[in-house]
C-alpha cells in the first residue's frame, strides 16, 4: 500500500487512531492488515501535508469488564494495550517525531474514541502523568476546524473517534484506505453510521477477515 502524494484538500490535522503493537500482526488483539496500514500512515506523516499530526493510544490500567478471559468481541475483549507495555506502544513504523501530540485513553474504562483521551496519562502503577489536555481542546486551541481520521480499527475506535469529531463541530473525513477493519459486516455498519452522521468517506478500508 502506498500513498500517492499529499491528499487533495487535506484537513488542518490528521488524527492517527490506535496504531499500536497489540492491534497489528503479532499483537494480542491483532487486526489483519494493521501492519500494512501502519506503514502507509507513516508515509502520509512523512509527507507532512497537515498543519498538525496527532495520535491516540489505548492505555489501559484497570478498565474493568472491558477485559475478559471469555470475550464476546463486542463489549468485552482479550487483554490489550496495558499501560507501559510494548503492546501499548505505537507501531514501530510510525515516525513519532512527526507527531505533535499523543492522547491516551481508557485507563479505567473502554474509551473507544480518541476524544475521550488526553495528553499525559497515568502509568500502570497509577502514577499520574503530566497536566492533561483533551483532544478537542487541543485542536481548538490551534485553530483546527477540519480533521482527517486514520488508523485501527475502522469499525471500533476509528468509527467512534470520527463520530465524536463531527459531533464536536470539526469537518471530518475518514481516509478509509488508511484504516483496517475487524470484520466486513461490522465495518459496513460503521461506514453507514459515519455517512449518516455527516462524516466524509474517502477510499476503501482494509478488511481481510
């Protein structure tokens, strides 16, 4: 997968959702095609066609019944992206030097949307991070009015982040060829929900299951 030059009509900012080791091949909750999407997003970030580039991270300390030994893969999931572990790290392909901020979410709850995250974030031992700023506040402080959303997974955290972005008043586009979906049926349902909410959709998502 390659990205052919900066996107036409690029938004003010790009939000890279949860491109983490546990969500890519070899991780505890891997999405097929995650590594390929990570590499393509890295290419997009290096082109630097945006004023601002940010990422979100699942960063679980004790998220309650979000984790389960018998997950239903709808509301409960295998353990993943535990704070301060390699699985929670951004994928090695992602050029972190190109990111202006990272927003961690889900310390004590499921937190699918990047707009539930903040800068800082507590450690796995419960130590607080730096003073926290939420994603919407951070974007508004910088005059951002439009965002492109990419990442993993199309049918879960990308969907939730894009829905919250448009609800918060940002012109929102999902670059689907830079996302990976868990399953075809849930991805299609997510795309219908995004269209209905007024999110622009560009391209086609990676779905291999």
